């Protein structure tokens, strides 16, 4: 016979470090907590333990699980409250529970369906006798299973956006065609009439299949009842099939009655309905715990974490001193598309990739979307290889790690797969990881607000490239495929924003890829994978460069971090139907999104939201001042979205009825008009002489005359300053620089003497790409947002190798569009000169230039038609 007996309480630990000393007496984990882990635990206990939201930044291999586990267990023991440790996937939860067992931390593994949970384990958690180890979906759910916790520890928080948003993200797939077309019809007043036929057709051109459109929030609000009926009928009427139907029913519980407070993203393949920021503040399972700890290997600097979790402020405990430059394991990055032979003849790329995979024996392949996934399997894998997907390894990675001639090919899964030691020596990143749900695709591709996604993209690259380097002794080759990803990682600013170790590794790989052919790349891979003393000598080069680098915060991160608390405020107000407070918060967002490197396109998006909110308030209150406010927000959105087409695709009947009818002078156009008034004082009566010299230079090929003509053209365009490179000893300087006050800079690299055949090479692309930085250094300030560089060349194409090196702000143009811009400007100047330019107000002058298509907003698209960097 045995009875449970209460024993005298053991002493409670003073802090998490004392706790581990107690656990280490009997556990099978490390003998002691590492120094950097001690620093983090002290920082939390002494300074942040009372804070509601705290993020801890610890690189992979730095013992993040032990730190999070000790905080969880210390809180459970000392406060006798329920604690849950959440992971993105079941596999990671199982790994965490196994680690907790080693550390001596009592835990209850609660994964899979709730009905399958061990009742005794659940009772241990609810009685605060064990830390629950579970997955995000058991908290972020319309019916959370873990809804009575006091502390949440959220592991891999940098990868949580999809899991957190899922309860409020409703997807209507085109596979359920009847439901898709019904909802599309209800959205008709909210979409551009030119767009609707493309979406309805079954044979739409591929150009439009991937584009993401934003339905007018004004139209959505005005037709909310029809949309409620269409969506509700699709869900309740059996128009959705299988798993899609089950997921939609759960989401509908949280969205029903609030569609007017959601954004509708529309693409050919699906419609996604969701709030911009998940309303976690009304989700008791997440918001009611007194504290939340966010564990991450890559926290970021631009408010990404706050947007993901819907929190106004998350306090940070930074990377411990000494770990800011130290990485885990060694990655050897290779860029096959930069190899001299494969750049010249890309048809050899599949064979090279296939042979590299064959030599490795196993490979993990990470792709951003289904199309890239399917294309890779079809064209890049060795024919005899078997393919595994995520569900094949969800419970046991040995399905992959014990087999040869196997590839694990995953879509949009950059975390949660750990392949240490000999498990895998080849990681392949195929395509830029910026194709999540339709909201992410809209921000990145349609809106062009790359800045707000930079941290997310970098985190995916960092995490994806580190799948097989989990310990200091690990090493793996990382193959980079796809022009967009290759070009992205070639950017010096992108590399500088990476962890110093990864920065040095990428730079080393980039340099050793672009200078040699693929045979040399294969030889280098063999040396690396052999990993003997030959590689050890080379490895010291990477270490030396790493120690020189300090991570540089990406441009615009400061503004984005400052704005995020107001973004959350705005969406809280929208979700709660408090439109006046929402408009106030939008104004605060836009006040913060200002500066030398303002994320203009993201600001344009928020201005557009302000337009819709103010219009709604005008309807609710009959206050005419709201109509004026609405019109001003729309004009701001127009000004700040120059160079993109997303706003033109919002030419819906609803917007047309609400937007200001008079054309608004764009900020760049206004700067140009003031510049023309100033330039007229210099040009004046010499207009025709000025024009003749400009035409002669632009129509010819002699480089000095052409560059001088570009400077004269800049004056006609209204640049407040237009100057060239008069120093032949400074070949790196731009051939012409046009400064439009604080609105925009345009720099030029002119190759007028080139033959109109062949392709532009890497040297010219690199030279042109550096011009904005050169001008910034010369002028002692950052270029205004959306500044760009033009590479003028009569050559009809760009070498693939050169495209991979191009920076995002570089565009290529031929001689004829430049002459066309000149002709437009000259016609406008002649008309304006006849009416006496000094007597005209900027708005009157702009009307003359608008008639001739000579405003910058009208001619800059000619210069930006052909981006050199692949999109």
C-alpha cells in the first residue's frame, strides 16, 4: 500500500541561476549555466521580470532553450502559476520537452489534438506542477486549449507571424470556384473595373496571375452586408471543401460582423480577408497572462515583433556582449548564377545543381512558394532522388537523416528543422523568401514597401541558411538560387545589416562565386566539405573579416520602430469601431514615418487608410471638415506612391466617388516647378541655345557632350541642382546628378559610346549602383526615399551575372526615352516661356507641364520601366 505524502517545502530559488544550481544536482544537463546565459538571466531577473512583454535576443547555439526554460520554471516555482512554453511546430516542441527533461525542468508535452492529450499531463500543467510545452496553435485559435496561463514563453518569435495571424485570416481559394466568384462579385464596387475581368477569366495572362490587389476599404465598408452574405454563404453553404472548409469555419467565428474592419487582398488564385495587425489584444489566451517572454535568434529593429504580436511595446534584452559577432558553425555560401560559365549560359544551371546534390547525398531545399517548389523538383533534382515534404518529417526527422539520395523540399518553412552534425551538409535556398500570405505579397510586390518586410526577409534567410549548423562544430554549404535572392544578398547594405559572421560568410561566398567558373566552385565545395587543414587556412579569412564588421541597422528602421506603437493603436481603434481614435493614431503613424530615409510607400499605405477612415467619419458625423481631411490623406497617398501602380489599381467606383477630383500636385512635381522658376533666371532668353546644345549632346555618342547634355536636361527638368563629373580622375562619380530639393535625387551613369548590341556587364552595373552612395558621401546626408540611379546604354540587354549584382534602385534606359523626355520638357518650356514663367504660380506652371506629359511624375516612369535587378 502506498499513499501520497506531503513533504516539507524545499527552499525556493532566489533567482534562475540559483534554480539551475539546484537542478544540476540530479539532472543530466550541463554542469553549469554559461556566462552569456547568466548575463541574460540576470538582466531579466533584476530589470525586466515585472515587465509585461520582454524579448530576449540569443543567437542559435547560445543556449536559448535553457534560458527560456529557466525563466519558465523559476516563475512556476516561485509564483505557483501556470506557465506555457510555445513552439512553432510539434517537432520543436518535442525537442524542447526532451531538453527540459535533461535540465530537470518538470514539463507536460501538450501537442496534437486536444482530445489526445494525456489527462494526467494536462492536470499537472493546470495545477502548476509542470511547465506546459506546446505549439502556437493551441493559444492562437478560435477556441484556445491553453487559455488560463499566467506566463507565456514564445520561442522562435521571429517566425511567428503566420501562426499568430491565422485565427483572423480567412482564405477563399479559387479551387472553390463558386465561393471565389461569389465573393469577387460582392467586391465589384471595391475593385478597379479593369481588374475584374482579368480575375474572372480562366485564361488570364500570367502577368496578372501573381499580382495582389487591395480592395477599397471605403467600398468594403459600404457593401459590408453583401460581403457578409457572400462569405457566410460560402462557409455555411458547403462551397468550401475539406480542410479549407474546417479552417474557414474557425476563422469566421472571429471575423463575422467585422468584415468592414478587415482588409481584402485579391489575387487570381485566392482572396485573403484579415485585419492588418492581428487583434491579439482581444484574444484572452494571449492578452490575459500577466507576462509574455519572446525568445528569438533575430529580433530585428523595425517593429516587426510588435506588428506580429499586436503589442505596442516589447522591451528588449539584447545579445550578450561577446556574442554580437559570434555565430554558430560554418556556412559556405555559393552563388551558382554568378559563376562565369553559368552566368553566360544559364541553361547549364540545372545540371550543376543536380550534380552538387548528388555529391552531397542529402539536401534540404527551402522555397518561398509552391511554384518555386514544383519547378525545383522538376528541373533541379537528380532523377533518382526521392522527395520528402514537411508532413513526412513532422514527427521524426530520421525519415530524412537516415536515407541517402533524398531531398527534403519545403515551402515557406525556414524554421523548425534542425539538422546538426552529419544529418545534412547541403542547404539550398531557392528564391527570395518574401511570398507569405497575400498581405505580405501586397506589401512587397504591389506596394513596394520593402522596408517594412526587411527584418522578416533577413530573419528567414538567416534561419534558413542555418538549418544544418546548429552547433559550433557544424558546417554546411548553402547554395543560393534565383536571381531575386542572389541580387538581394549582393546588396552591400543588406549584407551590412546581417549578423557579422553571416555578413563575412556571404561576402566570402559572393567573391569566390563571381570570379570563377562552376568547375572551380565544385572544387571549393569539395574542399569545404572535406573540412581539413586546407579549409582551416581559408576559414581564417572569414574570421578575420567577421571581426572587422559591426552590424548596421537598416535604413528606415528607426522610423518604423517609432511608428509601430501608433500602428497598433490605430488597428485597436479600428477593430473596436472607434474611428475618431483611429484617425488620430494614423496621424501619429505618419508623423513618425518621416526622416531622410522615410519609408514613403509604407507611409502612402497609411495615408490611404487615413483617407478611408476620414471618409467614414464624414458619413457618420456629417462634419464637412472630415471630407477635407479625407481628400488631403488621399493626396498624400498619391504623392508618396509615385513610381508604383497599386493606387491606380484602386480606381474602384467607391474610391472614385470619394477621392478629390482635382489633380493634386505631387511633391516631386512641386519641387520641379519651383526649380524651373529658379532655372528660368539662368536660362531665360537663352532657351533655344540651351535646347540646341542639349539635343546635340543627347542625339550623339561622344561621352563628354552627352554627359554635359544630361546636366542641361536636369536644369530643364527643374532640378534645384544639376551637375556632372568634371574630374576625369574620378571615374566612380556619377556622370550627372539631379537634385530635386529634399524630394528626390536622380543619378546617372551614361555609356553613350557603347555599341547597340551585346549586353551590359558587371563592371558597369556595379559602378552605377554605387552612385547614390557616392552622392550621399559628397553631400554629407542620406538620399531621400525613392531616389534612384539611371544606367543609360544603347545595349539591348544586361548579362545575367550583372543583373545578380544590381542594386534595387538601379534602372536601365536607352537613348530614345531620354530624347523623348527632352522633347516633352522643351515643348512645355516654350509654352511656359511664352506666358512668362516668373508670372506663373507653381500650380499654373504645373498645368502647362502636365499637358505636355512633362511633370516628373509623368516622365520618371520612362526611366524606371526596366529595373536592372530582377523583381
